[in-house]
C-alpha cells in the first residue's frame, strides 16, 4: 500500500517516484515467478527434475538445516503463501508445517506421507528398540520419529512415486506444458534406474561390513541395497556423552564387530573419537540431506551417488 502513497504524492522528487515504481514492478515480477517449493532438499532435487523448464523451484530449508529441529522464519511464510505448489513429507518429519499449511489451499499442497502408493511402501523406524536400550531420557535425540520412517527420500522406489505425483500435479497446474512434464518424468525414471544399478554394483562389495549410525535415517536405502546396519546410537550431538554411555556404546561396537560408525555434520569429530577410542572402528560421515549439491535435473542421482561414495569411503577400506 505504501507504494501507492509514494506514487501519488506530488511532493516527492522524481527519482523517488521512479524508485517506487521499480519496487512495484519488481513485486509484480516476483508474484509472476511464484514457485514450486519443496520442504527439504532431496525432495527439491526430485521436484527440479520434473519441473525443469516448467516452473521455478525452491527449497524451504536452508542447506544443511535439519527438518527435525527447524522453525519457520517470517520470510518462509511469505515464500509458502506465494507458492503455486508446496511439497512436503509429513507432520512427524516437519512438525512446523501443518499450522501454516492450514492457511493454504489444499489443492496447492502435496503431503507425500498421505499418498496411498507411498503409504503402502513405508517401513517402520527399525532401530526403535535400540533407542530404548541405550538412551537416557535426558539425552533424547533430535528426531521426533513416529511409527514409520519418514526419511522417504532415501528410497529410490519411493522417489519414483514422488516424481510421478509431482508430475501429475504439474500437469493439472500447467496443462499447456504437459509434453515437457512427461519427458522430464521419463528422463528422471531412466536416469534413476541406471543410477540404482550402478549403486547396487558398488555396494555389493560392502554388504557384509557392519556399521552403526547416530541418526536412524537410512533404513530405506539400507533395505534396497542390502547394507548391514547394526543399529543406531542416540546421543545429543551438542553434549559430550557420559562415561556410562561411552562404555555402553564401545561394548556394542565390539560385540557386533562393527567396521564403521557414521557421523553426520552436526556431530563434532571429538565426540565420536571418544566413542571409538580403544576399538578398531573407523569413523565415516554420511549426509542424508544432499548438503552442498545444487538443484539440477540430475541432482537426485548425484545425491544417492554421493551417499554411496561416503559409505564406500569408510566401509570399503581394508
Ligand atoms: Zn531423523
């Protein structure tokens, strides 16, 4: 509204009027550029592959931010309200989303966990019992996992269903671009199938190498490629684990003859060093969110390939 006041005021110098006009035009352009917004980056990778050349895409969470601990910023609300389509996982993964999405047209949203074909392929969070054994309740991990594992972007099979759902929605939003959207989907499926085959060939060499993780996020990927996850340890990444906890984890590592433990960037190397001290266990790093990978048609395959390389970097050593 301010802009109109500026433009109508006869007392303003001409350069201010032009400035006001530019801001007004820019806001129209921004509005015209309304985007397809994905909540987390790996979902954004799939979205970009299908929407490429059709609509601008963007990712809500900043690179590397965990959906488990994120809170929306005022600028996020602006982004979400102006989006033509919002794609998100589900409320156990992104508990900051339902409140804002209530104010947005249902037709402009895709909640992936609500799609029947995805529901049919969900796995439970397979390390729930280990969590119970080893965690102190004051050291609850940052995850708010529900009954099912919501890290669905780590399943290539579910990724294909996600791509299909985004395709179907985009065709209804942009019917004049349906040919391109079809082509994008085909290309995505072909590339991903090839990537999956390459990954399977590489990971077959480490299928008997057991490991632990500090974040139970990789269940779908592990199931698809037959990896030997021995369990997950629940520790607070910000707090040095106590003596008892360290001892319990070291006993587990030895008992199961783990080859590696995988940390994520939120864990300082020093904390993990302490845990493997006195064992032969190596420390690897995994990134479940595609941090550092730019949005592109090929990004989802890059993401899975990078994860594969991270697994091999630790498990593949002799
Ligand atoms: Zn998680």
